[in-house]
């Protein structure tokens, strides 16, 4: 599954009601570290197709979601499982660290 664009309109259905765990990437087009993490997020989405849903939330276009989850710095990664926030991390990190978050 390709990386999905998550908005306030599809958040409940795609994240809270998802059958599989969800990795969310809060990002912005002007964010350098976000651009560094983006290809890694895409890779994880391709590798974990069917077992992990991956979505991106543009903080400039979805300020309500950024505010709802107290996103102050980007990139911020949130992991949801069973409709509940499981863990989060802020800042660019290597693929291995992101996978460790997902697999916790």
C-alpha cells in the first residue's frame, strides 16, 4: 500500500478504525528533516504492505490534527494500534529506529 494522505475528514476511518497498526508522519514541505525521513517512510510502507498502514499529515494543511496531538516540532511520528496512540517520536531518525517504534 502506498503512503496515504491523512486529513481530519478521513482520520477516524483510516487511523482510529484501522485493523492494522498505523504509522503517521506529521510533516511540511518546507521542513528539511521531513524531506530526509520521507523516503524512509515510503520504504517502510512498501515493505510492511498489508501489516502496517502508513499515512502522512501535512501540518500546514491539517493544523487541527497537529494541534490535537500537540505536534510542536516536525517530523513527528505517531504509532496507533487498535485506535489508540501507542507511541510517538520527534525528529529525523534512521529506518531501524522507526521500525523499533513500530514493532514495540
